[in-house]
């Protein structure tokens, strides 16, 4: 009679332990979240452009230093610094007083020479009929003809001197030798400039088109030639190579240029060769001396690998991707990148065809963690990868 309550207590204790165990299992299930869902692609190979990136500088197609050609004091600057000017536009005015006086002297000298020639010509005209009847000796006639020739020479000399004086007067107005953008003035009003020393006054650069000049090591060029000869790089023509520019702020210039010159000699000091491309510059975004990076599209490479930009992870200069291995386990993989093209990075090494790369969601994945995958933009998980051998 006294054992029934004890039996009930034991039953209640066992029931409590069972409920506790079930609760623990439920808590454990709640504590273990499902593998993170990520988007991935399977790597394939394709023929992609062979893009070489080179550092370069912008150069003007035509560049002129404007220098003084006569001596004098600068009276005025006739242009606004940093603006576009036409060929022949006046830039500076040097005091022309001295050169105007020289022109007037030259004109007077020419008038004297013309008068002397007219007098000599009249003497010859009078002597010509008198020589026949010997009223004038032949020697006198020859002397008159000689005087006329000397007078004509003096006229020619006076004309040349006047032309020189007029030329120097014209040089007192400094004009733009070419059309382009004129730089800052190197001299100010009141400065003494020298034609003998060719004082620099300003510079004018043609702004469109412009050159982009690149340098590449000779060893890299030899490697490229070897790749073309072996067939690894398919190159149709060297005369139609497209070049694109990346500006210092990382923006794409937009206008495509063409390679128009490659130097056949190697710089003995740097071991590099020079290549040059020409670009239109309608918006004046490119300026002489500006640093740029050129992307030269030299043929195509078969069997290339590329991944979306969003799949690349950077730690300093080291790039890596997250790949999905056997059993849908994620792993970090360092890669060597090439150029960017169409929103993708070309991968030179580190990946091969058939591997899966996480494109979205790699931020929430740790190496060694299992993941669930879905095709980009599908919103539906894909079936787990089957283990090898099954």
C-alpha cells in the first residue's frame, strides 16, 4: 500500500527526463542553421581578347615653343592663358617704335636708290644716239651703262633692306605658330626679351588629336612574338590594333585609338621599346604630360578563363576567389588576374575549366564550410554535387 506513491514519483521523474532530452534535441536543431545559400558558376574556356596593359603618357601631336625673334620690351599680352588659339593669332606685343623707324629709314633709302637709278637711266638714254656719230666716246657710254647697273643694284639692295625692316616690325607682334591650346606666359609686360637668345615666351600644344606613348620591356615583346609564332595568340594584323585608355581616376576614356607607331630600337638604358597610339580628343580630357594606362588588344587567346568582377576578392594586391569543391565545401583560391573585359576579369592562373566559383554570397562563407548553391539570378537552389565515384 505504501509503494504506489513511490512508483508514481519514479514515473514522473522518467517522464521529466524524457521531456528534457526532447527539449535539448530541439535546442540543438535550432542552434545548427542550414548551410549558407550562394550563387555560383561553372568555369568554362573561351577565346578572349589578348589585352596587354601598359603605362603611358599623353603627348601633343604638334607642340611649339613661342620665342622672341627681335629685341625689345614687352608691351602687352594679347591672349588669355589656357585657351585655344588659331594659327597666327597675336599673343604678345613688343614695343615696335624702333622697328617702325627702321622701316621709314628703309623706305627713304629705297627712294634715293630709285632716284639714282632714274638719273643713270636718263644718261644712258641720251648717250645711245650720240655714240653713233661719235659725239660721245664709247668709254663714256660704257661708264654710263655701268652707273645704271650699279644704281639698279642699289635699288635691289634697298628693297631687301626694307623687306628686312618690315619683317622685324612684323616680329614685334608675337603670333601663334600653330593652332592649339596656349599655356601660361613665361614673360610679363615690361620684360626685356632677346631675339638673339630666343627668349621663351609661352608654349602652344595641339590638343586634338593627341598621342599616347607607351613603353614595354623588350623581353615581354619577345615573349609576345613567340606566342604569336606558336599559335597561342591568334593575331590577324599588326596594322589595326585597338587601344583603350584608363585615366588616372580609373575611368575609361571611352574613345578607341589605334596603334600607329612602334619603335624598332631598344633603349639601351632601360631595355624598353616604345609604342604610340593616336586618339581623338574632342572634349579636351587628355592633356600633354598626363599619365594614362593603355589596354592594347593584340589578337585573341583560345582556352582563356574569365570570372565576373564580383567574384574576385582582394587583399592588398593579392586576388582570390572562393571555389566549391567536393561535398559542396568552400575553399579560398589565389588567382593571377589579367585585364578586365565586359564586367569580367581574365584569369591567367589559379582556375581551370569545370571548377565552380562563388559569384555572390562569398562574404558569408568561411573556408571549409559547406554551402548550398544556386545559379546566378535563379533564386532556386541547385542539387548538391555528387561525391566522386558515385
